[in-house]
C-alpha cells in the first residue's frame, strides 16, 4: 500500500494535491494541472516574472504550456483502474491575521508555516516539502511565516536586503553597494546583527542595573510614604487631643467664671435682701409712729396730750440709722469686658501660633533625591544619543557615528527617504 501511495504521488499535482487533470510540464520538468499552473501564473502577471511553484525557477516571458500526452494517458489508465490519490491531509485554512500560502490557489488558501527569504514566498505544510526534500533548496533560509517579506526586499533593485550600510545606517542589497552606497562602510547583516547584539547586551545590562536601582528607590519611597502617612495620622490625632484638651480647659474656665459670678450674685443679693427686710420694718414702724403723732396733734384734751407726748417722744426715731447707698447698675459689666479682652488676646495669640504651626507643617515632606546642582550630579542622568540619519533635514550635518548634529548652510547629500523632514530643520533620536 505504501508503494502504491508513492506511485500515485508521482502523478499528483503539487498545487491541488489531486491526480493531474490535463497535465502540462514546465521547462524545469515539473508537472501540474493546466488550470493550477495557469492560475499561479495569472497572479504573477503583475510582476512579469513567472516561477515554478516547486523549484522557484523563474521564466521570462511567460512560457507557452503544452499538454503532456504520455502523462495524460498514464493518469487516465490509473483512473480507469479505480485508483485515486490519497485524501489530502486536513486543511488548515488561513484566517484573519494569518499568513496565507503563496502557492495555494483558489479563494481559500492554506495557512503558511514558513517563509523563505530566498524565494520571498510563504508556504503551507504541503508546499513546503520541496524545501526539505530537494537539494536545490538546501541553502534557502526559512523563517517563521511572516507577512512582512516585502520589507526585506530592496525597493530599488527588488533584491534581498542582506547588507548593512553603517554610513547611512540602513539595510541594503548587494546591488546597492555598487550604486548609491558605493564606497560606504558596509558589512553583512549578520555581522551588524552581532555588533548590535553586543550593544543590546550592554543596553540590557544597563537597563537591568537601572531597573534594580529604580526598584530599590521605589521600595524606599513606598516605605517613606507609609512612614509619612503614619506620622501625619499621629500628628492629626495628637493635635486633635491637644485641641480637645484646650477646648475642655476653656469650657472649664467658663464654668468657673459662671460659678464666681453666681456666688458673688448670691452673696450680694442675700445681703441686699437682709437690708430690704430691715428697711421694710423701719418703714412700717415710722408709718405707725407718724400716724400716732398725727392723731396726738389733733387731740383737745390737754392732759392726755401731755401724758401721751412724753411716752411717744421717748421712742422717737434715732438719727443714727445707717444710710444705704445704691450703686449704679451694670455691676458685672467689667467682668464681661475682661472676658471679651481675654478672647481677643487668645485669638491674637492663636493667630500668631497658627502661622508658626502652618509653616512647620509645610516644611514636612517625603525625602526625595535632591535637585542636581552641578555637572557631576547632572551626568548621572546622561545617556548616549544616536540620531537617525533617515529623518535628518538636509540642512543638518551629522557627525561620524551620528552622535552630534550641526546646523549648516550647505545641503547635505542624503538619499531620499519617506521619514526625512523637509519643512522643519529637525531629526529623530533612535531608541
């Protein structure tokens, strides 16, 4: 069965993977269904160069294909004997974002597994087999399927970019070294990759070192922030407690003042009420004496008048009674005034102390690196610049190594590039 399968494979089209239909043979000796190879070459019409899907040999102009009659007869006999090609493996069609096989025909193409930098084409698992089996493809460079194959082609010569021009810092093809890049400092892309890989390693080391430093600073700053927050919370709590005690002290003093006023009020009112009672009694006695004297003055009995007068005159009102002086009202006005003055002095004191408190609060901060003051401190933040010659305006002259740029009055002979600034005299720093 294995031998039968191998035999059938010889009569299968490498494009549709089925028995040949109207087989035709290309100049390089490979066989295809006429409709399959014609479909492949129809896609190559725009390029004007036609290639074999298996060995990638190119033909110009497009060859005229003729039917291979002997092969057609053999295939027809195979069909009559009932033999058919083995069913193709399960197809994996290219979806959105996938790279499609450049050899597959039809509306749906299989997903490409690898791309060939020599053929500049991408192949599915089936059409990739010649690259593994044929000695003609042994030197071809296969990479993971990519849709950016055209980016690896020189736009001027349609050749593979395999040389690096250090003068202009761009990838070029071999023909470019004999044309506009003639005399420039050029190396192979592999050699430049090795150098760039070395620089990348140094950059990675610096980045890693800087990363560790920053990570350490991050932890220190996070710890400082936590301590800062704890200190702020402690200050808030202490201030709240102090102000609460101050408020309680003021309230206590307020209560004491009230008690003093009430005590003084009670003592003075008690004394005044005693005098009031005494005055009322004296007034009643005087009123009674006045009435008796009035009645005596109108009696007509001389003997009664004389006898009564002697008894009344013996209890006459004394002139030594103490006098009572009533002071003007607003007895406690001075107290209110004194308390008001205390409030004003306290507010003035608090205003002055508040300025001191706010100033003390404002100078508290999280410890941060000091601002650079001299050249040595600034140099720790320095880095090497590499300027992009492809973006430089033609009035800007770059130094060797593209580290320094100078404004010049002469137009620099930079090659055309879509990224070059034309309106503004500026350029871009390479990452």
